[in-house]
């Protein structure tokens, strides 16, 4: 009877470590899935890296420098996302107000689209919302439909570029974490 206790504790310990590593892998997978739908998945990969750091211990990958690098990538992706729609509008000759409306439209569209069709609706709503508000503002300002559509398309193209950036950054972080742990 006394030999069962240590064996049971060892088995639970092994199972706990396995579950913790599984959680790290699922966080990475979840981050990739979210990035495909234009939701910041980089933060989930940072969570996986923090979990991996706790599992590997001090002095092993990922240490503080790697975690700081992961955080920097996550923050940079979010900063780029905030300014991308405005930049896309301004790049095509839109006004500063239309740039702000692109940001507002993408946020409102993502929320409303997510309410109508969860996950995929957020992506479509983000693109439609930014296009619609920029188009309306620039149509009113310029009194030219084709020019307003050209400017509003800049917001959509910037949104698509941010989507690609999120997927690339999230995949890069997953690869960095996997390579650091396996090599």
C-alpha cells in the first residue's frame, strides 16, 4: 500500500506535465486560427511561450529575452493594426477624418459582423465597415463616387494586409517557439 502513493503521485505529475505541454500547443494552434480570422492570435502564442518558460525552468528557452521578443512582436502587430486603415486611406488621398472613420468602421463592423455571424462575420464586418464609413465621408467631401470608392478601397486593402501580417507574425512566433524548444 505504501508503494502505491509515490507511483500515483509520479503518474499524476507526468500527466500534469503532458497536459501543460498540450495546453501550450493548443494555445499556439488557437493563435493561428484566430489570426486567420483577423483576431490577434499573437497574444495566445505569447501565453504559450510563458507556459513553456514555466515548464522548462530558468536558463532554458524561452527565457526573459525571448519572452520580451515575443511581447515586442505582439505589441508591434497591434500598433500596426490600429494605424493601418488610416494609413491606407491617407495613402490614397483621403482626409484625416476618413482615416479615423476607417478605424471606427473597422471596429464597429467587426463587432456587428461578429454578432451576426460569429468569427467570420467579424472579418467581413471589419472590411465592410471601414469601406462604408470612408466611402460615405469621402463621397460627401469630394462629391465623386469613383474617387471615394478608390479611397475607401485603401482601407480594405490595408485591412487585408493586416490580416496577412497577423497570420505571418503568429506563424513566425509559433515557429520560433517550436524551434527554440526542439533544437
